[in-house]
């Protein structure tokens, strides 16, 4: 049945309404099953009568539909080929004709299609784009260039490779010269339309896309077509870097206009070129240095110029990193001018900064925080100053210290009025004192030669931290931030005095002050010395923990509106850190903490709006479970059940992967060793296919199901749920994305169900695995298969073993074991990297040599090959990893959040050693072989003598004689 376009448009529009989106999404999913659904979405986008909201909703859904359905993991199209062809035929023309907000959505969809199909399965695309370029129609050109940017910007984060350069060369061969022709015609049109505002705005949109494409096309290498035209290209870039036209000025001082955007992007291109292609562009840089200096010394403090100023400073930072170009600043009077006319105006707090501090404090913090990726004037000025310091430390230090003294003197004359002078002085000192990279874990790890950060703190900053009244909040923030930045330079003894002062500022009424206190406390509690010992001991934190947690939860819950409650991830991160540090000391206050966690989880689940807050919430819950559940399992299980189950029932997709990890952690922490009704009741819902459909749920569900199996195999057997679980394994193992989790589940099944229970299922299991090995083998899959073989082979005392595996394989196909063993198991065993996997392989091979009837009687050459493989493993014997209680954390800035799986590090499942009693594998092999040989009246020794090559036999003999 054809899609009902008006009806579909209506539910698409409803999907953007928070009060209707759930029902609308269900209705749209039903429509997805109809033929030509994707083309119906594009038809709605193209039809003006449906209105802007429905058209935008349709473009959004089309983008997400393409992301989910364009190709499978092997790159094969999932939607019918006639739809694929039609989409490629229609999409470019449609994108050119729609408004910009819809263009962005379709552009993202084109980027997804290009990821899999461009250029070899869409080799007509560039020709199509070039054919649509015009010398005088900016509206059409903008659509074409937006498509091109959507495709070519994919190259920005990629590593160099031959296929990538083949694609780039394909594009440049067709697009390079027409692109430069468009640059010339656009420049001419701008000159012809100096007084036509409407046309100028369209042409500057074209120019903005042109500059972005200069970046895209040269991000991997400078194209020859650009290099041959560098004088003309750099002249044009310089022209528009210095271009002014009142018709392009915006009335709003806070929002950047077309001029600011174009100039900012030009600086970004210049920064790229000077960093990567200085040999080619170096001779053209001088004019841009002069122009950037003029811009920085004349541009106003308005917010609309912030990105432009930041990009100009980043360009100068890149220029200064070049020894040749840095010489332009190698003069004390020049440095003085730079500091006075460029650095200080962009470091000093503006009225707009203070408005942000007061009206949007969380945004102020995110922009101000060291390590933020925000393009702020302060950060860019700091980076430029630090680059100058790296080149001319003594001279720059002398100049800047004079300004610092001046500002401190100005402050001392009238502290109440001149507090901004002190803020500038502290910021300046922090900027030049730090050397090298400021790390997330340690802060500033090295300071410049002149710096005495402790003395400066004691003389100029400590008073702001100690005083209870009369200090400007921004100076209190400066004091806390100074400690936060230079935390590694402060001794443990000094921290004993400073730590309570920072704790005190959690009680501040000012949002930024108490948040910075939480940020600093969290990092200080995580700080370790050279011996990996905490600088702030557990005992110190324990004495304050109840007060700290009570206060932090109070700040988080101050406003119960979901978005406001989740706004401040820094407070929740501090909660997490306190719980990690105090460990089991949380037990006396479990009831109070549990109440807070349940409340926050319930409120947040109504509308998860801050992924980082949610991540820290569940990491904190993980720490809470890890350290308190072993002593009070029932209390935590019952206390958390309602809020967890509600989130699952309400399909809060952002929470579900976390919740299944926490359910698994609760079960694993329960000391009873049995499976209570609490978890028995979870089995039917977690076996439903719909829960396994989202990829983000799979790792957590496998962990939870494996934990249930380890305690409740008899329950599963009695409930006839084995075939359902094996069906889940089969689905997981059949895809590259989930193959690892399929093996994890299978190993849990093999380890916990008796061979007799699984007897009838082994042929099917092996068929699934062998089919993958034969048709879609991957290195990870082969490695996991080998691990599984050794796992089974090593457990001959549990009714398994090499002979068991051979018998089951023979049921699939007689004679299959020999090629499998010779071509996959033996060679890939040597590729195993994890010590535990290599240890299992050693045990497996040893038991094969000593206990296997098949290898003793049928596979005599295989016995020798196995012995050689064992000896090769023992050349570098696996050493079991020491059990460690340390929580190794991920840096959230390196993580991608969203509807997917994020591992909780506080409850990361420890690697389980099935043979913990074997600590010295060489000794164990020797003892096991000798004992078995004695029990079998010297049979092993006889095999070695008869079957092993002359050069191998003596090596094996050493293990029999130890």
C-alpha cells in the first residue's frame, strides 16, 4: 500500500512536539515498512504546501532514516536498489532548492551516503555538482557548495591513506578548476554589487562556503591546483580579510554577521596552511600578519567579534610557532605593544563577561574552564602569549611581569573599585607561569623558570580564599581556579591547609564560586603523587564526606525542574569522586545517599538533557553500588528497582544501557551467590527481542544475562529459556558489530551449563560459528573463536576438552577439525595478546598433549604441532595481571555521548581467571606433564621421542625433567 503523504506529514510534524513525539514516532515506524518510504519523505520535503515545520521534520527523519538504513556493516545497501538510485538522482537538485535549515539536514544525509558510496558507487556526483555551478546565480551555487562541503568536510578528521587520496584526487581532477573559476566570478559579482544588500548577503554566503571548501580541499595536502594559483588565491583571501562594507554590518552587537564569519574562516584556512604548508605559503604570510595586527588593534569588544578575534589570535599563534616568522616579535618594544594592544584588551573582563557570569553562570564556567574547546578571546590570547613565552621566555616574562605589578598596584590602591585589575594580574600570571600542555589529570605539570607559583599565591591570592566577606566572587573564582590549575605544584602538606578552604566555598551563594569549588575538589581528590598515592588521603575525605555529599546533593536538587537539575555536571562529578575515594565508608549513610540518587534518577529520566550529567550520575551510582551493595544488597536492590524499571518501561534510551550495567553490578556484588526472585523476574523482559534491537543495549544486556547465567543456570533450564538465549547468541555472532558480545555470552553458557544440557545444541552453535569463519571471517572473530576453543579444550575436567570439541565438530562434518586446527587454531593462538588468553591456551595445549585420545591415536602429527605451539607460547610465558582496586577512568572529553553504550568505569567487570591457582605457568606445565606421564607409564615421554623433531624434543624434555 502506498504511503499516505498528508497523514505522514502530519505525524512528522507531531514528532517535533514533546507532548506528542512518542506516539508520533510509533506511527512513523509503522509507515517505514511501506514501499518507497524514503522517497515519500523527500517528496514531503519538496512540497511547499506541507509547510515549513512538516518539511523540516521530514528532512530530519530522512537524515536519521538514512543513518540507520543506508548500508549494513558489510557496506551493502539495506534499502531497495531502485530507492538508492532515485535518492541519488533527486537529492542534489532538491537540496539546492530548499531553505538553509533544511539544507543542513539533507547535507548530513548526503554525508552519510557519501561515507559508503562516494566515490566508486557514486562516481557521477562531482560531475553533477560541477554541471550545476553558474557564474551569476548565488542561490544555486550556495546549494551546490553546501552539498560539496557536506561531502568534503568528511576528510578533516581522517588519517592519510591511499584510498583517501584516490578519492581526493578524483574530486580535484573534476572540481578544482571549476571551483577556482567560481571563486573569480563570485569576487567579480561582489565588486559589481557593492550597493545591493540583498545580492551581497547571498554572495557572502557563497564566499563563506568557498572559504570552507578551501579548508576541506587542502586539509590533507595542498592541492597542486591551489599551489599553482597561490599568489591569486592569497591575494583574494587578503582582500576579504580587510574588506569592509556597511551593508554587511549587523545591528546586533552579540551575533556575528557575514563579514565576521568569512574573516574568521579565512583565518582558519591560513592557520591550517601555515602549520602544514609553510614552505609553500610562507612568502605570502607577511601581509596577513600586518592585517591581523591591524584588525586586533582596531576591532571592538562586542560579542559579535569574539570568534573573529579568537581566530586571528590562533593564526598569530601558529605563525609564532615558526622560528622564522616568530622573529617578527623578537624585540622587547614589540612584545610590549603586543601585550598592551592585543593581549590585555582580550584578557581583561568585559561587561558582557560579567553579564554571562551573573545571568548564565554554567555557560561562563564552560567557556572559562581550562581545556574547554570554546573559542574565547581569553583562551586565544592566553595561547598566543604562551607561544611567545615558548620562543622568548626571558624577554616576555620581563615585559609581562611589569604589567602584572602595575595591575596589582592599581588594585591595592582601591580594592573595592579596582578588583578587575587583580583579576587581570592573576590571569596574566597564570598564563605565563604554566609551561607546556595542561593535563586533565595533573593540571600544570611544569612551570617557567621565573615562576614561583606558591609565593605568588601566598602574597596575592590566598587572602581571597580565606576571607569570608568583602571579596568579589570573581576573585574567589580566580583563587580556586589558581589552585586547580597548579595543583601538581602544591605539596601534600600545603594541600592539607588548602583543602578545607576549598571545601568551605561549596557553601558560597554564588553559582560560579561553588561550582568551581566542586571542580577543584574533584580534581584534587583524584590527584596522585609520583608513587601513585593520593595527595589527599582517604581519611581526610572521610571525615568530611557526609557533609560534602549532603551539600553537593542539595546544590544539585536546588531546582527540581529536570533541565535545571541536570545542568551542572561538575557537581555530580564531585559526588562521584567522593564516593570513589571513601569506598566502604559510605555504608553508614547509605539510606540518605540512596534517597538522593532515586530522586535525581526519577527527575532526570523525565527528559535527559545533559549527557555528561547523566554519565556522572550513573558513574556515581556505580561507585555507590560497588562499595555499599556487598554489605546491604537487599536495600540497594529494592531501593533502586522502581526508578530503574520505570526508565526501562518508559523507554528512556539514554538511561537503559547504564541501568543494565548497574543491575549486573548489583547482582555481582550480592554475596549470596544465588539468584533471588528479584533477578528471576528480570529474565523474561531482558530476553525480549525489542530490548536487544538498540546497539547500545547489547554490551550491558550481555553482561547482565551472563551474570544471571552464572548464578541461575538451573532456573533458566527449568524455565525452558535456553533456546531463546542461544537465539540471542546466534543473532549477535552473525554480525561484525556484536560478534564479541556473542562470544562473551557463549562462553558464559559453556562455563555454566553442563555438557549434557548443551549436548543437542552444540552442532547448531558450531554451524553458526563455522558459517562466519567460512563466509565473513574477521580477525576479531577468528581470535574469539580460538579463545573459545581453548576455553573448551582446557576444561576437560568438566566433561569438555579437545576430544569433546572434535566429537561435536564431527557431528557437523566429518574431518573438519584438521583444517580448522591447522589453518586457524594453531596460527591464531600465537596472535593472542591478553595474558589470560595465552594462559588458557597454554593449559589447553598441555591438556591436549597429555589427555586427548584423538591426538594420542589419530592426530600424531597434530600432537607434534601442538607441542611446538605450546613451547612457542612458553618462550614468553603469560604473567597473570595483578588484581587492582584502582578505577581507571576515561576522559569524558574523549567520549561520545548519546543513545549508545558508554562503559561505566566504576563498575567495570573484572577479568575473571578460570584458573587462579596457576600462577607460574611454566612450573605448572612441567608438573602436569610429569604427573600425567608417570600416571600413563611414560606414554608422554614416548610420544615426544617418537613424534617431535630433533631440535624440539630437547626443549620439551626440560619440562619433563624439572
